[in-house]
């Protein structure tokens, strides 16, 4: 079984961009959920969710960050 890091290297090589940029495109711009996003990247759903959390792109995290920005 591959590690998240191994999946990350594969995805970054395939797309030629950083994982953060790829995740932003899939989640923010294309509105993909964890099932569609993980299928698009060819990674397990758990890996996709871990990356989404790492980059603060989950729905609750994005709402909280937006609210904090509005307060400031």
C-alpha cells in the first residue's frame, strides 16, 4: 500500500503542479467532493480528505477562514 507522500509525488508529477494548487482547483474552482476528487486523482478517499484538511479546503474550514477574514 502506498503512503500519502507517494501518492502526492505521483499526482504532482502527472499534473506538473503543486498538490496545493491541484487541490484548490478541484475543490474551490470545480466544486468536487471527496469521492469525485479522489477518483479524479486516482487516490484513496482517505488520502484526499487528509490533503483537503492539510490545506484547509474542507467546507467547515473554508467557512471558518472566511468568517475570520470578514471579522478582520
